């Protein structure tokens, strides 16, 4: 075995020992053991595929979980990316976006963010059926990538971090409530002006 092979083997063993995995191999490890999943379209493909992905990763998805993942909005956009010499569309840029929020007990908002994927495909005006099929297949691949990105972000969140976010949100809510109460008390303590009496002509 030459030196180059020994170096490659050594790096492979080192990366494996560190828990490194190539993209698309192995399963994502989640710190969260359970979560509640909500979406505007509960029976849509995005929500169903995400629930399957989470459960395959060992996360129990059920309404009684302490924390809730809410898919607040899903957007699919399309714009012209380039034109042919005849001023016809040659390429389309597809964009898929999922906005999401993590909520704690009593619907306390802990964090909100979005995942986004873009792809470009060639539009063949002489074969519209094939172009439409390619676009539909590309949308499916983009949805899978969106969900992988979202799952990866969720896997990095620990219950301890969520508890800290919960405490911060509750403290902020209490401070806002106290400020409103103080303002009401201040207004109530101020003497009320009597109505101005106009002289009788």
C-alpha cells in the first residue's frame, strides 16, 4: 500500500471517528425526542413528508408534545431567468420557500425562520409536456431538499435551548404586561379635567 492510500485511509478513519457522514447517508440525530407539527395545509405533501422524515429520525410527532413546529407559510415562485434570441423564455428559475415557527407552552413564540431552495431548468417551447413534467419533478426534489434543510436545523436545537428561549419569551411578556399596567395606573392617577363652561350669551 503506497503512501497516498495510507493518507486517504487515515483521513477516512479520522472523519468517521468524528461522526462525519457524507450528505445523503445515515440518519440525522435529533436532540428533541418529540414535537407537535402544525401546518396551514395539514394534509399537504410538505407536512406529510416532514412528519415521515421526523418519525424516521426517531422523533415522536404528536399533539401532546411540549414544543410545536408550525409551518406558517409555503411559497412556490417562478420567474424567467433567460430568453432566446426570439425573445422566448429559455430558462425558468423556480423558488420554493417554507416559513416556520417554533412555539412553546401557551403558544409562546420562541423563534421563526425560513428555508429556501432555488433551481433553474430549461424550458422547451417545442415540447411543453416534457417541460411541464421536468418542472413538476424539480418541484418534488426541491421539496425534499427543503425538508432536509429544515430537519437539519431542528436537529441542532436542544431542549435546553428551547427552555431558555421559553424563559426569555415569558420574561418579555411579563415586562410588557407590567409596562401596560403601569401606564394604566398613571393615567388613572392623573386628575380629570372638568368640562369647560362657556359663558351664556
